[in-house]
C-alpha cells in the first residue's frame, strides 16, 4: 500500500518503506500527463529514475495506474511501458 498527496501541479505517491516515489504531472503542452518514477528518492547518489509519458502523453487513468503499480513494486504492463 502507498500514500499519496496532491500539490498545486502534481500528485505524489510514495511507498510505505520510502524506497519508491512516483510523481504525476500535467505536461506543459496541456496534452495529457507524465509520470516520473524514482527508486531511492531520498538518496543523493544512489537514485534511479524513469519518466513515462515523455514521448507520448498519458491519460490520467494511465498515469494513476503506472504510479500506483510502481510504488507498490508491481510490474508496469507492456501497454504502458513503451510510452
């Protein structure tokens, strides 16, 4: 299970153990959403990240699914992975 909170421009999901974080934000063009996922977000040196929706915008539903799956440690489905 994860926790989430919303700021002015983004929704942030965090794993209960603090090892994964996903940030959903609206793209600057207004054409959908993107999700920035990070492993070890509190580490300055051992941090890994990936952005979904960078090349092709996501719908809000897709972005929520990616964020929730990532922070829960579940596999991202192939239909969403290519974006």
